[in-house]
C-alpha cells in the first residue's frame, strides 16, 4: 500500500529541535528622596550562572521615572542578537500595569495622551521602554516591595545608594519641564 500525504506518517515534516532557551530573570527598582528629588535605579540581572548589577543616580527626578528607567536600562544591558525570554520583576504597580494592561501602548497610539486633555506622564521613557521591549519576549511580574525577596531588596539598596551618591546625572527631560533649583 502506497503512503499518501493524508497518511502523514511518511511525509511528516522534520522540524529542527527547539533549543530550550534560558530565561533572563531581572529585578528592578527605583527610588527618589523627596519625589521629586535626587533619585536612582537599581537592577539585578540573572542569566544562568551570570549575575549583573546596574545602578545610576540622578539629581532631580521622580520615583516613577526611576522605576521606568530601571526597566529600560535592564533591557539595554542584554547584549544578544537573539530574541531572549525576559522576565522583569518590579514592585512598581504603575510600571507593571502600564505594560501588562496595555496602557503604555494605548498612550503611544494616542500620541502620548491618556485622554483628550491629559498628556501621558513620562512619555519619553515609555517610548524608550516599548522600543526596547520589541527586541525580546518580555514579561512583567509585580512583586511586593520590602517582602524579603533577595533580588528585589538588592535593587532597593542599589537604587537608594545611587540616589545618595555624589555622582548624580541630570535627567534632562524631567529637568527641562521642571527646572532644578539649588
């Protein structure tokens, strides 16, 4: 008996074996002393046995800007030409909900307006984050802050240390809209 395509036992396509891709696990946090005031972000990236920490401080910014910037810088730190599976953990409900519930994408589609009269805050950073996310498969997970989650606690410490450091950068977009006063 001759096999036909309908019998697909003989004509089954052979697919290359999918490589099991490790996930990049990221924790992020932002801090601000005063809000607005000096701020910083902290990031912990884990990929297999590799660990990387990032942090920077800014002289005049907000907590929400630092939360968003932490996620941006975490994604920018991924040095791969391949799409990676990335899981970002954050204790910022604004950050997680803005991505998971599609708010940021909706703001972008509405020319960075939340509604007819109100502009979306931090549009510069949301645009950067959405662009960075296009390079990888990114999932955001909310975690409770100050709940003894080691990598989240480490990010909290990194962000606060950065905000308190003597090496503070200028958040140019924020300061152009909210002049820094000594």
